[in-house]
C-alpha cells in the first residue's frame, strides 16, 4: 500500500466524516427535529432558556429562536400542520379556534421560515388584548392567502415553511409542569 | 496500517469533532451573529437600544415576538459592572427584563410581577465583580459577554398615540457604569 493511497484515504475519510458530523448536527437540532412534547396539533419544548437544558436543545433554541425564556416565564407552542396533520399551505384558509388560556398573556403569530410575513397592515399576530373574543370567551383567527381584517393573518404570495407560534407568558401555577393540559387552539382547514 | 482503516479512523474522528464543535459552538456563534448584526444596524456595546414596533424585514432574530416594544443592550462587562435603572414603563401588557449569557442561557428574568414598584435598579456583573450600591436584583454573567433584553408588550399596535406614549416610557429606563467597591 503506497503512502499516497493512505493519505488519500485519510483525507477522504476526514471529509466524509466532517460532512456526516455536520449532517448529524443538523438532523438533531434542525427545524424538523422531534420536539419533546406534542399537544394537539402543536409541539412544545420545555427546556428553553435554562442552564439545565441539554446541548441539543440549547443549540436548537440558539439557531431558531434565540433568547427564548424558560417555561416558568413563557411556554411556546408551535404548529406547522393542521388538525388533520397536513402541512400549512399558503393557498388554503384555516380557522384557528381557541378559548381562555391559563396564563397572564397570550399571543399567536404566523411566520414564514421563522420570520414575519410582510403585509400592508403590518399585522403578524393577534393577542389576548387585541383579538376579538366572543362573550363565551371563544375566539377564532383566520389564516388566509391574503386580505386584511380583524382576527386575520395572511400567508402572502411566497412559498415557505409556515409556523404558528402560540406564546403563553407567565402561565398559571402548575401549567409549565403539565403542558399537556393547556387547551391549545385547534387549527382547522376551512377551504383550499 | 491499511488505507481503509486509516479512512475509517479519519471518518470517525472528523465526524465526532465536527459534531462537537457545531453543537457546543453554535450558541455562542449565534449570539455573536446577532450582536454583529445589531452593531451593523447602529447599535453599540453597553448602551441601551430602544426598539420600534417590529416590522417584517427589520429583524434577524428568528421567531421574534411582534408585540414587543423592546429595549436591547449588547454587554461586555470586561470594563466593569453596569446598572440598569429608571422608571419602569407602566402601560405595557407585560414587562420583563432578562439577561442572557454568551451561550444563550438565561441568567436573570425579572418581570413587573417581581419588580412591582415604579423604580428599577438591576446590576449586571460577572462573578468576580462587586457593585457598591443597592439594587433590586443582580444578573451574574459567567463571562463578560451577554445580552440584555427588556420586553414591553403592546396592548395594541394600531393605536399610534398609545404606541408613541409607550415609546416615551421605555426611554425612562437607562444604563450606566456601576459604582464598584474599593479594592
């Protein structure tokens, strides 16, 4: 075996290994990584922002939602699919239907690839202080390809990975430890 | 040693090293990237940057909260500790002050529930620094670099008078070097 062949084998192995190491990192921290808990159509990660969080959780939060707060202060729920399990599609209309949430403050934001979706009204979210809520405490947000109006969020004309993020700031005592009990909104496809 | 064995060893070593470097390095790199972007947008070290209502295309922070009228500071405490002080805004739907270490871990969170009075005094220091003045809370960073975020949630984004008033209120919180104990 020539010295040259051994060097080539080492270099090829190192390059392939570096690619595999990076790929494994992406697979374990990327946006398609399985979260630690599912609640309805939503997923949630209970280890955000804490010293005790593991290195994978820390890296994931740093890359996709830096400076998130720990669950004692904030709970984050993400939905990328509707109640039937279909990925959110910008050509469709959805109803996000919810009620009272066990928290001091809540808000629902729609993102494309993790960022705000430009629209003429600069409307990216609805919160408990500006959402129209019925006398029974129920509320419905409409996700639609375009348009403006109360309780309405728009996908816009560009494709991408759409995410709904529900934030609960200062959840009621005990809720952070039992996130499965949060009555998260349903995300129902209305038309396509 | 056979070439195939050399290749396998090189593969395993490079895979483990790359994975570890990305895993443990990415949080600090992410912080450095955000600080770099903030400095390019006119920010500076150790001074408060008062934000405007967020709009599409104006932030590099993924999954940022659009209902926040935020205040931010990029911290380098190598020159000494700092004090955040002033009159806490009273018109936010929610208010909190949080400090993040270079690796993004949360070092301190204090909301308007924990700091109910109007006056605010919070120290930002490292473990080997001491502050010689009374404060309500101290954020002790494991290294000199970090980030301060003050979140003030708007009750509405569409009431211009309310948002303008809130923008004045958040400017009543300021930051300065802390008085330190004599050695």
